[in-house]
C-alpha cells in the first residue's frame, strides 16, 4: 500500500471558487505528479516536480497551479473553478532509485464544479 | 499524440478464464509498465518490463514486450471476480532523468463470477 494521500476525496463547489487539492507522501520521494482523468479515459499529466522548488507544466494544458515547498507536499490550486474543471485529479510520486520509474498513486480527488 | 493504446477497450470473461490485453506505442521507450485501477480509485503498479527484456512474470501476470513491433501484452491467468478493473499500460521515455510516463486509454476488464 502506497503512503500517498489526497484530500479531499470528493469536492462539490460553485463556479468561481478558489480550491486547493492536497497531496502528501511519506516515502521521501523526490518526484511528484498531478494527472487529470475523465471517467473511462486516459490519464493526462498536468504538472510535475522533480524536487523542492521545482515545478513544470505537463503535457495537458491546465489552468491550475502547483507548488513544492516541502518534499512531501505537492498541492494543486485552482484560482477560479469552472464546470470545465470537473474531473478526477490523481497525485503520484516516484523516487530516484533504480525503481524510480514506478509511480505510486493516491486515491484521487473527484471534483464537481457546478 | 497518444503513446500507448490498449486493445481491446473492454473485455468481459468468466471467472477462471485467461484475459489478454495488448498495448501498442509509437516512440522508443526505456520501459513499459502496467497499472490497474479499480473504479474511482488511484492506480496501482502491477509490473514493469524494461526495453531489453522480452517477458516477465509476477504471480498470475505475464507481460511480454516486442520492441520491434512496439507492442506489449498483459496476460492474467485464472481470472477472478476481484480482477475486475481497468488496466493501463504506460511507457517511460528514454534517457536522462525524465521519469514522465505516458498512459494509454486502458482496457476495462470485467470478470463475471
């Protein structure tokens, strides 16, 4: 069982609200990732980080932002939520060792913007 | 463009039967991984096969990799109802410290009791 946590698990909010999705891991992994996944579809990488103070945009353009002030914490923020942001958001991490390519996933946050 | 493409998109079998899922990709890879996702949950890593390997086993799982055809298959033997899930292949890019993975659309496997 991976030690990576996401909160909240479910979130229903109104348009225009600012939200932060939390992701924490206790494995000491350097690399962390955020994916967006619509039901029955593939995962799209929206942000990643290779360490503290390092953040990069992923393959899918996203209006969200991320920060990496501590190794274990990688929050994702939407300044003004819109219905088009409705989706599932998955956080993952990996370490730098020989098994570094394997990613460990959190349970996900299901976001519904009304 | 999508790197990994699973086939079939959905598969329904009876308990005890074997399930085979295929994945094709387009560019050179460092490794290929298979993940499982139960409905509405995060992904769980199943198995990783490197580009210089051809076959790998883990319990009831058997993965093959054919780099000349840019394809991989995942075989689940003696399936159980608990194997019902979506299965995704993911390719790791070659070289450097780039550990990004590119996921396919997945195969939805339903194992009927």
